[in-house]
């Protein structure tokens, strides 16, 4: 089974993976986004539906995909174009598209941002 990990990775993370791969350490397949905001913007609910429908299904035409999802072909085409532009889907022969993986692992962490400054705004006597 070929699994892809979709997640958030910094430039340092990507560089470390590259160096490890150049040293012969298998890294697996990754689709990385710079921020969680970018991941969520790119992988909307309708785009996740496309990915889920295409997992392990081989090359599929946009028309066939729209029929399977019971969605308008034009809307599916727009979503597919966005997924192609970000490297989530690949082009296949005859105008079809393919998601070349059998499974998806999603990996990212959300941490508190600016927690200390938020607390100071809530309690001005601490300033």
C-alpha cells in the first residue's frame, strides 16, 4: 500500500527531509503546506471528497468524478485544477487525473499562538 502524508512543514522540516533522503534514508511520500491556514484553504470539504473518491481508483476523468460525486462538472473541474496546482493530484493520459496513493495520513499540530500576549491583554494590571 502506498500512503501519502499530508501535513504542515516548515522550510527547516523540508530541508531536513531532503538531507535525510540524500543520505539514503527513505522518507516516504509527503504533500506539505507551509501553514495550517493554507492546508485548510486548499483542502476544502469538497476537495477532500474528491481525494477520498480517488484514493486507489486510478486515472479518472473529471466528468466521471463529477458523476460519482453527484456534483456539477464545472465545479469539480475548478476543484481538480486547484488540487493539480498544489501537487495533490497528477495528470494522467487522455486528460484524466489521478491520485496515485492507496491511503492518506494527515499529520499536523495546532498550538497556542501568542498565549502570553493574550493573557496580558486580558489582565492589564500585569502590564
